[in-house]
């Protein structure tokens, strides 16, 4: 085990202890608001994504990713055409710090052999698809946060209900269970966010630690959020 494993355990533990202290009612509310926010974000993030794709953000992200791929010496590819170009594209994707299922999705989204005729076009195609994925993830996170903020106002009503003697006696173990479950999904969300930096050289140490970990690697390779967004 390394620091990334303890990070995962710590996140789940913190949420579990918080749930224990908050109690069953507020834990249920936190969990319900989490799922409501997550479902709303998953259902409607394409709307936000389509809007962002029409802004300069997409081109800026694409240029930044393209630059990161260029400066990495192991990403240099020679001029090529046909099946050689497609093989070169798959080789580049294979070297990216991404989970296996996401690499498969990226490969399936690349254009045909006729368009992958040289190194520049290969990197441009990969950069474009990575930028699209980044915007999708950003849209999901933005919508999730906005819905979560809106639901936070309901806490005022629940606070009054929680003061009733009957609800004060609720078993704290219920809060612990719900808090731990929320922590579990938070780990998935954090790993989804880290995928935004898959092409950044300065993030290599993080991916190396996760790859050598015992627990964190499982959550990273089997991310429920990313599996839903980018099915193979």
C-alpha cells in the first residue's frame, strides 16, 4: 500500500465519521442530495457540454493537450499513412495515463485511416477527442455542484425536524453507513476529475502511485462514473 491507498481510505473514513456525528437524518439528506445531483448531472451534462464546445474553451483545451503531447519525446510519431497511421495513433493512446476502458473509448472515437495520414493529424485527432472528454467531465462536475448548492437550502427545513425528540434517538450507525457510501462515490468523483490531467507531465507521479497501489488502482480502473460516460 502507498499514499494513494491511504488517501482513498481517508476519504471514506472522513465521510463515515461525519455521517456518524451528523446522524441518520442529515446523512440521508446528504446521500439523497448526492444522488439527485449525480442523476441530474448525468442526465443533463450533454446540454452544458454542447454549449461549452461552441466556445473558445474547446480550442484552448485542444491546443494545450496537443502541446503536452508534442513536448513528450515518447509521443513523437513519424509521418505515416493508412494502417501505419492508425497503429501509430493507437500506440500514442496506449501510452496515455488513462484507464484501459477509457483508452478503448478514445481509440474507437478516432477518425478513419484516411485521415490519420501523418503525425500532426494523428496528434490533432487525439487532442480533439481528449478535449471533448475533458469538457464532458467539466460539464458533469459543474452541473453536479450547481444542483448540490440548490439542494443545500433544504437543510434549513430538515434542521427543525431533526430537533424533535423522536429523531434525536435515531441510531448513529445509520449515519455512519450512509456517510461511508457517500465517501465511496466521492472517491469515484475525485478519480474522474484527475483524468482531466491525463496528458499533463507534472501529474505523472500521481498516476504512477495509483498504478502501484493496492486499493486506489481498483477505483481508478473501475470508475463507475467514467464507465457510464464513456462505455466501451
